[in-house]
């Protein structure tokens, strides 16, 4: 996988990832969304949802999710302001990595 594609996946991770770790131990070929993996993916998504409910995942709460999205949007505004103000690239990368830690995909601009 080219370095640029790996970076883009890190910064904007897909909603779901599914890998065959025997055939692809470096996790370069995401199988999520492929027709031949549909049954397995559905089973895993169901198990994930059940686990999130059992552990009281706060992101299942719409209000908490809205709060975090607002925080995310404010952070992205800081990234854009830093870029416009000529901040050094390390600072911009730190801010982006913080956003990536939330695993919230970047929103499309309207």
C-alpha cells in the first residue's frame, strides 16, 4: 500500500475494517463491504452493537455523540486556523491525530 494511502486511511479511517490476518497480517486489504464477506460482517456488527450496549458505550447516546461532534468541529476549526496562520506542520499533525483518536470521519464541506 503506498504511503499516501496508508496516511489517508489513518487520518480518515473507514467506518468498518475487516482483515484476513492469516493472508494479510499487515492489514492492507480491507475486506469490509465486500459481498463475499457480508454474512461475517453482519455477524460481527451485531456482536459489536451488543457489546457496546452491555458496556454502556456513551457514543450510543445521541446527546453525548452530538457533544463530541461539536468538540470535533471546534478542533477542526483550530486546525484550519493554524494552517491559515502558517503553523508548523508538526502542530497541525498533532491536532489531526487528536481528531483521529475519536475515530470520527472528517465531514464533507457543504
